[in-house]
């Protein structure tokens, strides 16, 4: 476990004008940016080998995204246009998965019921024998859902300011960021761990239970303030929050994985992690 202590930090942020509610994923660099970040974070990190593997997976995701056709938007079956729990059928993600395995892990074999495996991965409830395939399955699903999310009209995703799940696909966020540039400076966005959509959420408000009392911010002492855990005494949960003014290269998925020491310290202090990282296959949502 890393050295350091958990320290409280006050955090009150406002923006001069209402920021856009939704920011859809940018297909041009969606995964290339993550690949570069993971490669950087892997150097000298205790999880360096795994981060380096995920960097290769992210690079393969970007390549696959470039080859993926526009596809057909599925019919909405629930509250969100893309329902991550709906049956997928043959919607293009399976060829992506097979291509990734052929390039990166040709020794792995897909089970006959690959759809059931995908359901377990999306529920963050894999079986022990799923763990080798789980990162690749999620990566392929992430490519497909990202491509579909980019086809949406932000105006169709509502303007609610307190959604705790993705307005595009209904999945949980993986982390939040505080923006640092232009008119968005000071605004907090939650980032979907599946389709890459980001949506605005007020700061100093619990993004799990929406409470406003007992919110605190913790970081590893000497960590520079780029990564904090937002804890809520009301629900006993926490989520990661990253400050782009401190590190503009931050990627929510990559940096969440690289700051697991913060999870250990905050967990020992009594708070439960609310949001799963899709590449920590043993995790389940709170």
C-alpha cells in the first residue's frame, strides 16, 4: 500500500454560465488518447504490466473504431436511447472482439454463449473463468457503444442536472473530471465507463445519492491535487474526481486504474467505492 494519508480538502466550484449538459464522445481520438495515457502511466507503476496491456487494447480499440461502419441505431427500449442492458444480437461488437483477440491474445477462445459472458461483464459480475476474456469483451462493447453514442443528438438527451447514470446508455460513470479551459472551466462532468458520454453534474453534491451534506474531498498527501476521492457521509460512498487544471492529459478510465492507492486509503477510512472500473473485472457496483 502506498505511503501517505487521507486529508480533507474543501471544494466549491461554480461556472459563470450553464455548461452544455452532454458531451458526446469524439471518435477521432477517443481511445488513442487513452492508449497514450496508459502508456505514460505504466512506466514505473506497480500495475505497469497490466496498464501496458490496456494501452495496447486501447490502441486496438481506436483502430477498430476507425473500421467500424456507421451502423444502425437500435430502437430505444428504456429511459435512454442506448440501453446497455438490452439484447444486442449481432450488432457489430463481436467482429471487433474477435479481431482484438486475434491480434492480442490468439490463445484465448470465446465460449459458445458469448452473449451471456457479455451480460456478466456489463453487470460487473464475471465468473472466475471469465477474467481472462473480460477486458477484451468490455473493450469490444465499449467500441460499439461509443460509436452508437456519437450518432446521438445531444438535444435528445434531456437537460436534467442531477442524473447519476449515463443519459445515453444508462451505465454507471467511472469517474468525474473538473474542466480547466474556456467556458467549461470549473464545471464537473461525470464520464460513462461504457459509451464515453460525459454529462454535467453539480459540484459539492454527491453524485451517488445527490445529497449535499457531509461531502468531503480526500487525496494522498503530497499527491499534487490532481486526483481526489469525493466522499459522502450520507450514503457512505465515494467516487474519484480528477482536476484537469492539475493534469490535462487525464483519462478517467486510465487514471482511475493508476490511483488505486487512493481507493485503498479511503476504503480503510470507511467509505465504499460507488463506481466500478470496467477493467477491474472483479469489481461490482455498490
